[in-house]
C-alpha cells in the first residue's frame, strides 16, 4: 500500500509504559515540530466520517472490469468484483487510502517515539527527519514548504522508499498526493523486488475529498492499470 507508508507499522504495537509516552528524552523539538506540521498538511476526512460507497471500473490487460466498493473508517473495506486478483488489489488500495485519510493525533502515531534530524540535506527532497520506532528505521524527507517528499522504511528485511513527485491542493493549507513512486528492495541482497508508480485524482463530494481515479504503472513491460471511481455516495 503506497500511502500507508505515512503511518508507522508501530501503531499496532503497545504504547510506551505509563509515564513515558510523552517524555521523548531523545527527541529534537524542532524535528518533532516539523514532522507534525508536514504530516498535518495532508488532507484528512472529517472527524466522525462514516465512509462512502462508489462504483468502480478497472481498465486491465484482461479488459474492463466493473464492481462496487464501500469504505467505512476505521476498518471497513468491502469490494464486490468478479475478478479475485483485482478484488484484492482494490481492497489493499482502499485500505491504504483509508489509513492515510482517517484523522489521528500526532502523539498517537510517530509522535510516540523519539524524533531527530538526520545528517545532510537534499536540495530537492529537503531535510531528513528520523523516527526511532520499534520495528526498524523510519525516515522522512521534508522540503522547505513543510511537505513530505520521501519516506524510507527499513524493517523485516526490506527497504521501502516512497517518493512523492506531485501534489494536488485541496482545502487551504492542505494537499493530497497526485503522483508517487514506491520501490522495494531486499535488504540482504540489494535486489529491487518491486517498483510501482501511481497517479491519483481526487474529487470533493460535499465537504469530503474522495478518491476518483488511480493509474498504476509497475515494472517495465507491465501494462498499466487504470481504476476509476464514480457515483460516490456518502454513508
């Protein structure tokens, strides 16, 4: 899941012992503030948002495949589709979007862990910010406009790097990813296991920004998949 890289795997693990969750003795206050601001720039769904349903049409190498989807935060994703592989793909995609769009306090996510600036600065990607999680290494690159441009996660023998190449402006001061690439390497051998680029489109339904289309391009030689969502209905 592409954008779920923004949410640490450690969210599913117990919080630090009582009395230590907000202590952060190893944190750099400036790094914490910058990461909080950068994560807060991403458009979220409203508090208490019940979800949506939509029709879906997928252009695949096997032809056009239609279906229905229902998304209900925080954990419900239902996909009706005759193609089992595509059903799994849609489920993963929508779950990742739901995780990224569901509001969450910073101190319930990466803010639970020590945060510090990394070494160096990249002219395009910005300044690295390290999060000392339990399950591996997590690093964000944040540019001069306080936007997350890259996320690197090293855990469970894999290195996963997500680069955000373009953004779409939504409500004032908020953005959503419009183009991103995720690459996954085997940590031991250094072999590239997977590369995937996505182009996302978003639409506003009443007061909520919802996904409207995604174009997925994989490794060279693979036919892109285009997913379109329409007829959105808020639940």
